[in-house]
C-alpha cells in the first residue's frame, strides 16, 4: 500500500511540474518572457505561487524543466557506457542522439534565443553541466579533475551542439566534430600540411 501511495504522489508531482512547464511555455511564447509574471503561470496551471517555487526556483527555470534530466543523461552516457567503449565515443553518440534533434524553429529554442535572460540562464546551466561532466570524466578516466584534458572534453562536448545546429546536417556535423577531436586537426582533408 505504501508503494502505491508513493507512486501516486510521484505521478501527481510529475503532472504538476509538467502543467507548470506547459503553461509557462505557452504564455511565454504567446506574450513574451518579459511580459508574463510567475503568478500568471501559477494561475494558468491552477496551483499556488508557493507550489510553483517548490518545483522551479526561478522564472527562467520554468523554460528549462528538463535541466536535471539533461545532466543525468550526460553522466549516464559516461558511467553506463558499454565495456570497452571509449568515453569519447559514448559522448559522441549521446550528443548525436539527444542534441542534434533540436530544431531551430522549435518554440522553446526560439524563445531562448530571443530572450537575453534565458540565453544567460542557458549558459549558466551548461556551465553547471560542464562541471558535473568534467567530474564524471575524471572519475571514469582516472585523470585528476583539474586536468585540462578532462575540462577540455567537457567543454567541447557541451559547445559542439551550437556548431552542429548551424549546419544543414547536424548529426553528421556532430560526428565530424568528435572525429576531429579524436584524430586531430592534421587529419582534416582540406588542411594543407603547412597550416598544421
């Protein structure tokens, strides 16, 4: 009976969280992020303002409701990779699978790109993910957390999607970027030897 009650409670929390995120996205895309208050979002989701803040610590967080899931998936891509699979290949496949499907005409993407406060929040969010990913990479590789290779791979992994999204074939571009990282600049076909 306790499991059933706990399961029901978790489902109710998930529904409330989703209702808040959905209401926020709808209102923000209709009227603009700066023109909507958190109280309006709470009312649209039919919850109190205090309930909204139990789920989302800030107005910006309403747009990034999958923040924790994104970070958990990054960590899992490294920790749960198949035996013998390199960290680099695991991250490449994860990023191709999860980050290249984001379309530049997606309402959330457009909202974030057109709102300075949301762009800043996204940058801070990615920075937090970078630190967590670097710690996970250090753990997986045995390198010290402050090693430039660990920090560099974490930063590269989280910056690559912005480059890939700007191309006609984001998945291919993402794979090409990771190949470049793996093999080095000198192996790029169009690079003249004297440019290396």
